[in-house]
């Protein structure tokens, strides 16, 4: 996953360079320090939805199915006075990952010394089972826009970091079945507890696209589970970002 993240960053840098070269070749050199930014959109709101996963997760965890990521942020944008194509964005919001498991029980509320990921394929279990974590986050981005006077149609790229504090961790099981897959009880069970998880996190972020739509990626730099209490896994996510206003 680290190699994929680095490759995506390099690709976005190349796209930014191509976009800038294209702009320069088609028009006279612009004195960006004198350009008026009145009325331009600044990507104040960002909604991100995508697929998620855990880097470093052993196969024994039985991560299967579609795992999801959802982020929502309100951002302030501060353009550079000498070149408003570049700006710093910072804000606050929420980020969550919902990791899907198969034939698994996760003992987040058990009185055990480590977090158990138990294979329950040979006994009664939930057909659909997820572990969800939600963080209150403060993202910071270094942004590039090829034409800040026409933000709705220009190429954009952003690299950044986000700091988060854990607000919620819970498992959610749906449809209780036996070892043969026959339904025993169609109900939902949610169990909450945060003790096994690191309370804070730092994640690297990137996004690139055109106008209101872009692709994004995130990679948590530290482990999700406390050291010595479970597998050393680092959440990642990729998906689509909608931004504007």
C-alpha cells in the first residue's frame, strides 16, 4: 500500500506539471500576484467516499467484502499572495472507516489482554460483520490550482496531513446464522468500546482532479491498534472527493 500511495503522489505531481505547462503554452505569462480572486470557489466543503482497507493485516483476520470510507470536512483556504495558484487549506470534520469481515468475531468488549479476532465459521455467527472507527479530524493541505480565477474547471492537486482523535469504535453484526449459513435470527447487534485502539492518529492525504470532482487517498502513518494489543494494521482509503463553495 505504501508503494501505491507513493506512485499516486508522483503521478499527481506529473499531472500538475503537465497542466501548468499546457496553461503557459496557450496563453501569455500571467502575473498571478495581480489576479483578482473575488467570487472564486475555495473548496470550503469536502465530501469523500471510497473503499478502505488495512495495510499489514494478516490473512487470518478474514477481511472480506466491501469496506467503506467516508470523510466530511469544512475547510478554510488561504491563497499565497505572490502566487494564488498555491494555497493552504485547513479545517475540521469527521473521518470513518468501516472494515468488513467474514466468519469473524472481534472481542472489543472482552476482558482479554489482547484484541481477539476469532474465526467463528464452525459455529453460530453474524453473516455480515463490520468494525467501524470514527475520528474527529483536522486536515491541512498544500493546494495547487492551475487557474485560480476559474476554480470550477481547473486542474487541482493537494497534499496534506490530518490529525484525528478517536470518537467511536464499534462492531456491527447483522443476520445471525449457523455454521451452515441458515438464518437463526434476523437482527442487528452493535458493541462499542475504544480501549484497544490508539486514541489519536496522523494520516497522509492526497487528491487530484478537475473542478468539483477529484480522486483522493489517505494512509494512516501509525497503527490503529495499540502496540502489543493486536495486529499492527494501518488504515488506508481511496475514492472520490466532491468539493466546492
